[in-house]
C-alpha cells in the first residue's frame, strides 16, 4: 500500500469564540460522554486531534498513515476506529492516545458504524462490500458482498441489524449475528443517509433524487411510508425519546419534522440557508443544524420547534470554502462539536448553543 497524499495547508481564518484549532481539513468528529474527550479526524494533516471537553484544549495529536475519512468510538472498550484513504482502519487506544492496530481493507472505505450489541465495526467500501471487524481481536472476520456501491450505514443494536443504503436503489439488511445479508428493501434512487429509532424498530432513509423520506419497518423489512418532504433530503437525525425524525434538505432552507408514530410531517423550521449536518441531544431536547453557506449553527427547541439561536461560527462564506460539515453532541455534558472542513477548526460550543 502507498503512503497516500501528504498533508495540506490549513486555510487561515479567525478561530470563533468557543472554537479550538485542530488539524487541517477536519472531516469527522466523535465524543465520548464518559470521559468528555472528543476525537477529530483531520484529513488534511493526516491525524486525529484529541480534545479535552472540559478545558477545551487539544491534549494529543495522533499521526495517521494516510487521510482519515470517518470515525467511530467504542466507549466500552476505549477504542477509536478511523477509516483512512489507504484502505485501512486505524485503531486508537483512548487511554494511551496511541495507534494499537491497523486493519487492512479490500478497498477504499466510505462509511463506518459500530454495533454496540456485538462490538463489531462495519465499514462500507468502494468495491460494493461491507467489511466486518471484530473489536476483540481487531481483525476482519467477514466481507459482506453487496449488489452495488454502498452509501449511508446505520445499526439498530436492539434488533441486531445493520442497514446499508446502496446505489441500486435499495437498503441492504445485514444480520448482526451471522453478518449475512438477509434481504434488500427497494427505495427511491440514490439513497443517501440512514438513521434508526431502535425503540420502534424503524429505519429512515433520505434520497438525493427523491423528495421523500422512506420509512422502513425493521420487523417486516418493508417500506411502510414515504413521507413527502417537499425537497430532496440530505441529513437525518432521530430523537428516540420524543419519537421524532428531523431531516435537512438539499433544495430548501427548511428542516422537516416527522412524527415517528404517524409518519406524518408535523412541522418545519427555517435555517439561514441550505443545510445538511444535523444532530439531536435527547437529554436537553435540542436540535443542532450546521448551515454550510452561512457558516453557522442553528439551535432548535425540539418541543416547540422554535429556533432559539443561530450562531455564526465561521462568518458568511461560500459553500465551496469554509464548511461546517459534521455535528456531534455529548448528551451527558455541555458539548456541541462542529467541525469546519476547510478552516481547520473544531467548535466546542456550550453556552448559547446549549440554551
């Protein structure tokens, strides 16, 4: 395997209030509620930044062999799994902040998800497959063939099922016990993001070519509703406590709220511009939406669906420049973490973003 491209330069921009300068081109973020640590994959500087959530200081920078893409955290074992462009998964020990293993993949990875029930990690790859990694041995235990290239992936740990959106307009269902494909659910063309509500055993899928949110019943592995969003969906996030689903759109500055019981649109609320990144904190009943074109994050009260605040994090920008592109929350603490891909910044926001 090659060493991959070298580090890229960081765009020089002022660090916003509450922000922390990390490596260049941060693409993904994951936080550990138990330790308060935050892990940021920096695709430009080929590293993972480790942030202490209490002090908002970078406490470690872990070098990687090639560009990182996605990141998943296993709280129980204290391991972080980072997909890299070198067709591998780098395993990081959170106690020592060091790389303990590099797991080779058959091809370049796309998405990554952890099954909390089994402790296995599922990585979608470019060659129409899902690679299954056993976290006890940190080794590949199976490669699951798919009919076409995968996109979004999500795990229902209660039902022990893995759901993978594929480019042949379907969602593949993988049994978490056998790691075998048990079926494929037809959905509109180019399915994109996937999210689940484990308590109701429902799966929600957005499409880049459809204005509908597809609702799949996990028990029957069939579509039970197609909810008209009025625009092409992008990101999707769920609030299991309230049984609500929130969908950002590619064609409008609206976030659509869907009731998980009736599968009906119950409300929508505006954002400053087109948004994709979205996260829900069910503990404080807040929704956080990253708006790329304005470089801001909107905070929404999940009960009233009122926009409480819109905080400009990176200033007005063009969509091709400074993009707040991933959002993560720490439900046990005061953290709302937003990475800005081009600015080399992680915003560790509390205060008005937790209002």
